[in-house]
C-alpha cells in the first residue's frame, strides 16, 4: 500500500539518512528529466528542419546524388455509404459501379482505385451506425487542384442525390507520385 504524504505509519523514515535518500531520489529524477529535455531540444531543430515548406524535396539525410522522385500530386479519397437513410434498398455493387462509370470516369479518365470498406459513425441521434461502404481514391496533379475540386464536389453531390445520402466524406493529402 503506498504511503500518503502525511502518513504517520511505521513505514515513514524521518531520520537524517531518510532525508538524504529522498534528496538523492529527487536529484536523480531531476537529472533524468533534464537529460530527456536536452535530448528533445537537440532533436527538435532536426525535426523542424526536415519538415520544410511543404514542397516535395529530397530529404536532408538522403545520400548525395539521389534524385527526388515524382511530382506534386493530390490524393483525394471519397467514402460512399451504401445504406439509404430514407429506408430505400442498399446501394448494390452494380449500382455503385454504374455510378462510377457515369459520374467519376468521365471526370477522371486517367484512373482511379475503388476499395470495399466497412464504415461507422455516430448519427445525429447518438446512435452508432455501421454499413458497407466504398472508398474511391483519386490522384491528380496539384496544378489541377481548382478544376478537380469542382469535379469532386459534383461527384459527391450526385451520389448524395441519387442515393439519398446525408454526405460523402472527402479526405485530401498532398503527396508525390511517379508513374
């Protein structure tokens, strides 16, 4: 059982030797904390230095002579639920693939990736909802961001309207790609 700070049980050590041991423990703890801070302080500038300004470059630690690969791209991921909040039948694989053929492929003819998924979220009533879903991954040059943003929003709106969905989630990240 741990001793409380004001404990007067027979386990307390009020002797001068006890004070010396407590002082040594405090000194050891302070030394360990100072060492940890020093390590973090030394490592921090290195971490910040490698973050850069967001543009893709060769890492400072990369061997000299290694060229940077790829160009600036944006990876957009869209998450499509299949259950219909209006009580209609779930979106089938055939319906989703037809949607991709009609709405996505004409806007992103260079390619895309579709993954099956399972999703969950808390609805407006606090209930955890779970459903089969699709993840659509689109990759496009960062220079096309303005045009592609509009196209992605049209895709999201079309799916929401066609299948009575509350939303289609969108996630984007800057990356580099080399084909």
